[in-house]
């Protein structure tokens, strides 16, 4: 029984060391983070930050590119020109 407990303690210590190494080694990386990492990081927010994130995410997502209708001229301007 003692041998099993020692083995389990060693496994727990190895897991702790691995997690500490991961936490220390996380620096600025290039590119977009994977979605599972983004979701995991979002889970570490405080209640206030989480409520702000929810309210910000409830708004329509930001659209990329040229705004709709920016190339199309209205009929009034086309007739004047």
C-alpha cells in the first residue's frame, strides 16, 4: 500500500512540474490561438470580466472588408454626374 501511495505521489509531482513548465513557457506566439485554447483562457476570467465579455459577444460580430453599398452610387448622384 505504501508503494502504491509513493508511486501516486510521484505521478502527481510530475504532473505539477509539467503544468508549471507549461505555465512558465507560455510566451507571446505568432498567429491565431486554437479555439480550445481561447475557450480555456476565457474560462479564467473574473466575474466582472466575464460579464463584460458576454455583453461584448452578444453584439453582432465585427464585419471585415468593404462596407456594403460603398461601391454602389445612389441614383441621385448618378443622374447629377
